């Protein structure tokens, strides 16, 4: 931050740093990490303010805008082999930043700017906490590249999260689900095999603990003997899960190309 002040001549009766006189105006402070203390060769306060303001907003040759930094950041994520889902979340975040602060240099952001940016988030506390982590990660990338002196999002405190315990289905609830399967219509592309698909779908959820998203993406090639082979979303490593022989048999004999 740069500060203006007057350096009074010997014959000047004023002593205030911002006096309304015609003594030369000096500037001191730090501009992009460089200590500055020199005369502006000006006596008009408005002209001095305009000159210093131009210095502060002038784009250095190696200082990217928020849009340019976002492009570099996303390219780095892609080179690290992260999953498409992870990269997409960062794409959405950087797009929001670019829309909210178009053309801003990355060293211009302050914690207050980040606070105002977060105030516009209309999401649940858990989602906001994850989004804050991604925001910090982006500006940490900028700090590592020497584009900013500090991370403006590092001082933001995460929201308070209320964890709701999720209990498994009781026996009577599982019986009710089993009772409801034959009530589903047999219309659609799977026709008479629809009940068989739903029963296998429920059984896999019950005995493997997989998420619904993982189950609906199962393919016949993932079934080998009495094991399901899936790949984790974050690191892509294969994981084998044991399944009941009856479930494996029903999946392998299901007369459809894809299970669900």
C-alpha cells in the first residue's frame, strides 16, 4: 500500500503531512513487494493520487489476471491426472471468480473480497466447506507461482457443519422394499426383466455398501466370479468387493447389455 505525504520546504509554515500548501508530494510504501520512497515531482494532490492509483492498477508483465491464472491452474490439474469430476468442480469455481471479478489481477484480492464472494454462496454448510477448500487451493497455486504475496482465502473460517447420523435400514424396512419390487411396472426398454434388475440393484446396495452412483454404472465386465471390480474415483485404483454367489449369478445371467 502506498501513502502520499508532503515534504515541506524550510520556508513553509505548515507541518501536516496532508497540508494544503505547494510543497512537493512524496510517496512511500510497498508496491508488489518493493519498498518505495521517493518524490513524485508534483504539488497537486489530485494529480499525485491519480499517478499512484495508476501505479497500483497497472498490470506487471508477469502478473496474470484471474482468467489467465484460472487457465493455468486448470491446465495444471489436468497434467496431474485428476478425475474429470474433480477438475469440473474447479472449473465451476474459477468461472464464478472470473464472473464476479472480471479482469482482476491475482495480487489484488483481499480477505474481504473473498468474504463477500462467499456471502453469495447459496449452498449447504458441507458443500460450502468443500468449496472453500477449493478456493484456498486455487490461491495457494497463485502464491506458489509468486503471483500473490499471500492467500486471501486462508483467513476465512469454515462454516459450522451439522452431521446427521445415517442409520442402515431395519429388517422391516428391507422386507418392505422387497415386497414393493414386484409392484414396479414391467414397461420400458427392459420389459419383463425389470423386476430382476431392481432386485439385483437393491441386493448390491444392501450387501456391498456401494453408493447408488457406483451401482448404476456397473458393467458386466466388472463381475468376475464372486467379486465386483470397481475403480475409485479419486485415484482410479481397482478395488475388489466380494458378493454373494446368487447375486453374481443373477448379474451374469441377466439378458441385457448393461445392468442398470
